[in-house]
C-alpha cells in the first residue's frame, strides 16, 4: 500500500503540467495509475514523447512527498481537495476535453447529477438592467432547484450569485486564483456567504494569485459544471464569450439575453444569438429546455418575469476593482430601492403586492429587494414577504 494519499499523485501531475492540461488523459491511456507513472521515473516519462522539457522538469522537481504535504496543508486550512478518483468529483467535468486534476473546495460541493446547474456570466461593467436581469434569472432558477454557477467577479457574476442566495438556493463560485488569496476584497463577504450556502472552488492551489491567464482556463470549469450557460451583457471582446465557446465545445447549451443595439455591452450577446444561441427573456424559457428537471415549476406569481433590456440603459454603474460599497443612507440607494423603501412598513408585504404598489417589473423589483437586504434596510419573512427593518 502506498504511503501517499491517491489524491497526491493528481496534485503532483497538476503542479508539473499546469492547470488546464489535457495530458493526464494521455497518461492514463497507457498507464494503470498515476502512482505507477510517478514511480516509473524520468526515463519512462521522456519515452512517452509528448512532454515538454519544462513539464519533465516539473515532474522531477515536485515530488509525490511535496504533493502529499500540499494535500495535508489544504486539510489543515479547511480546503477539501477533490480529484477524479473521488466519488464527489462532478461527472460532467469528466466529460470535458481537459478535466481539472484537482478541485480545491471551501463549502459543500453540490451533487451535480441530482442538482443540475446553469452558469450565468457576463460583463464586469454591467448596467443596472443587466444586473437586475442576472438576479432575476438566478433567483428563479435557484427556486426551481437549479444550482447557479458563476465566477465571483463584479457586475453580472455578483448579481447572479446574489439572486441565487436571495432565493435560498445553491450557488457555486469558480475562482481563477487560490481560494485563500486576497482577490477582489469588495466581494469577500459575498464569497463567505456562498461558501456557507454552496461552494467556492478553484483549480488553483492555495496562495495562487489571480492573473489574466488564469481566468480563461477557469472558464472551462464554469461551463463544464453546467448543462447550459447564460450570457447576460457582454462586449464584443469579453471573457464571457470564452465561457460560451467552451460550452459549445463541450456540447452544452448556450442562452443569451438580447441587448439593445446601442448598448456598449450588447455586441457580444447579440453576436452569440446570431451564431445560434437561444435568446431568452426569462428563466422559464431555460427550464423549458429541460423537461426532466422537476415537475412543479415555481415562478413569481402574477408578476411579469420577462426581462426587457432598454436601449437607453447604457450607464456603467459597476464598482471599480478597488471600489467600496455604497453607504447605507436612503439617498444613496437606487431610485427603485428608494421607491420600495417608501412603500414598505412594519407589516410584512408579499412580493406580488409590492409589484402592484411599485409598478416595477420583476427584475427591477428583485434588484431593489436585494439592494435593501444587503444594506440591512429591510427584513425578509416566510412566504416571500418583506418589511422595514428597525
């Protein structure tokens, strides 16, 4: 029996070849196990004929003992390591061309076979309407038992995670850095909440800093975990389009929310639709594609759930990477949030009633509710009711 945990050999391989490599699949085509391959030594590795000099050096200089030490460190800091040998490893990821050798997890990884996932991605420079759309889609998908997957960035990603959390559902954040790094601290509280309600995952080991090259590699996991990918607002050159491309390559569905042609974040989305992505205006249209996902679909009562992107809504109101959250004074809330706050009283009021009183479309109403909840200005009650918080 080996003195090393079988997962250590996956960490050894990943460290040598780098994230996103498809070569572990080639190794396992001709070797019984990674442990046997590790024990074979450098001469056998070279005879394989497809490793670069840099990769051979990595295989030689980072030992199985080093990998076991990394595994032990992860367990010490509370990060679970899931490799393809583990039953928890998502089956959908096994189907992609270059499945990750390891997933570092904080939280509880959903069973993606029993709890299907849809990824929601889009621009960091999102409009208010785009963020409202992302929240609305995520909210209703999560209400219907769908896991919402996104990347934890500002803009559309943040709104998607928030919508799923507001619905009391599960959401997974796939990071392009080590889970323990000080990346985008404006979203640190959100990531903590995600870990409590779902999971933070990364292909990158602890203390790996974020870099531009990491995110495209990360995107294949976002699409790979999901049955379909929804793109909400994306410019002509956007990382979200990389995720959509991966989804197509992986044989997954791609959905897009149509955008006004004069919006600076419209070109990428509208080009996707021209290329065959399904245009959708509400979560119902996504769920209709998967009739086997539960029998009782839940939607927002009598509220119009369709998302309408107004062509004149091109204002970029996203935070900068180093930005701070809005102060909690009422004057600092959006107009929709101020309207909602003026209507709410001590008596808990249902969402449908609030929609009638405010005359706000569902996406904007949900966005206002989320905004006020995040600032602790309102209190939620059972039955999707809300009141002023004192």
